[in-house]
């Protein structure tokens, strides 16, 4: 999401706007954070004004940050909302900003209703949404979910734009060399943080299909585990598929993202629940075919049989699509189609939609 926000800032700047990013000193308290680190090792961007200020658990900080932004009197503040936990922090900051009676507040909503529910979710989200002027949803499901909290304020569905800031496409041979992988093997890719709702267990079961076992095919699992790995280790051992996997269980730095996508024949997103996914938009940038499950907004962005496959949340269907992809040699066709399809996901369209929506605020 920080990568998304930086790319969004650059597009605003390209259109002639002054932009400041207000970022976190602390995003999650340690006991709530399932990963290894909340900090990136990537170099600090030199072209962006990033002010590291926000502490998600300190109410005094929220008042201070809100006061700073209020006094700056920006024409527009864009919040990125993905988790109810951020509701009290964002809601308090927004309340302070609104006191200047000038700034319009738009939020880009990844999830209005979270994948993993916890006590207080609805109250925290409602607290923030009450002080927002307008909403951008990146899937139609989220647009519908907003009705739970508000039915009056301006809102707009606009698809998740491309992640085109991980570098230019490279050859498969170069990507495999960079990753230290065998060029004689074909690869599928599961990319991103591993959480239960992302359905890695379904994909692992699919990999045990006898037809797939006979292929010279491996699954790359690239991303940090946000849950206990033991369950997956046990499943892998039970299925006997360890030799069919390439396991890279760490946060993938920006400079390596392109290697993983360009090394793959197809990106597989076997999610059990979803709203939308940035992984799809990285695949579009690198012209890599996709398989997604028929949940949330995923099928909206992956036309079945054109740039990949839409399947049900069933290991047998996932396996069938993998076999079909390779036996019918679909890579070149699907890859060409991604290039034609991706034009609708431009950042210019996305930023124009935010500004149009802000203009509707009374």
C-alpha cells in the first residue's frame, strides 16, 4: 500500500499539484503485527515530501497531526483505508482537519468490511467514515459494502490502477538467473503476504494432482507469512509436494518484484474472500496471465478465457485450469491480451476520478 500511495502521489505531481505524504512512525503495535518488520529496506524516495508523523495508537499524536494538516489548509486530503483498526486514528485526524472548513476529504477504500472480523470493526469504521466527504471503491463489492455505513455521500467505483513502478519487464531468462532458478522448469507464482483468506492451502492441494506432478512445473511462493507456517508445512508433507515448490518466505523488496513476475508463466490467486488485489495489477504491468477465484472484485479485472481463468474455490478446478493452461499452450495468447486489456487501469484515470469526486462535495 505504501508503494500504491507513492505512485498516486507522483501522478498528482505529474498533473501539477503540490503533494505531501503523511506516513507512520508506528502503524501497528508489535503484538498485533504478524510479520517480521513493518519497515522497508528500500531507499527513501528523493522526489517525494514524506513526513513520518502518524502513530496509530497514540490519541495525542492524532490530535497533533490533525492540527498540523488543518493549519496547512490543503485543498484535498486522500486517506487510504484498509482496516477498521485505523478508524479511530484516521477519524480523529479527519475531525481536526475539517475544522478549517476548506479541505475536502476523500478516502480510497480497500475494504469497508474486513476479511478477518474482530470486535469493534463496525464502530471504528463508522467513526472514520462519518468525517469523510466522499469515497473511492476499487471493486463493486466494496462500493456495495459502503451502504452499510453511508448511503448519501458521493462515491465512485474505479478499478485499481496498474502497479507500473517495479521496473520494466525483463526476459524470462534474466529473471530466472536473478532468482537462481532452473530455466528448464516452468513456474507458477503465488505472490504476497500469506494469510488464511488467500487460499494457499487450496493451491497446494491442486499441486498434488497427478497430472501436475508429471509436469516439469513448480510453484513459487513469494511473500512473508502473516500466520503460522506450521499448518502449511504439515500439509506440504502430507501431500508430498515439497519438491514441487520454491519457497521464498520473506518480504519481497521492490527491486525483486519484477523478477518473480517475469519468471512465472501464470500468477495464481486462489483467494477464499477478496475485494480487489494489487497483485492482479502487477501481473498486468508485466503481461503475465492470471488465475483468480470467483470471489469479490477479482473476476471484474480478469476476463475469463481472455487474460487467464476464473475458477471456483476448489482445488480440483484450480488444478484443471493449470493443466488446461499448459496443455493448450495459452501463455502467448493470454499475455498479448493483457497488453490490450490493461489500458483501462491508468493512473491518470484514477486521479481524475478522485478530483471529479472531490468536486461533487458540497
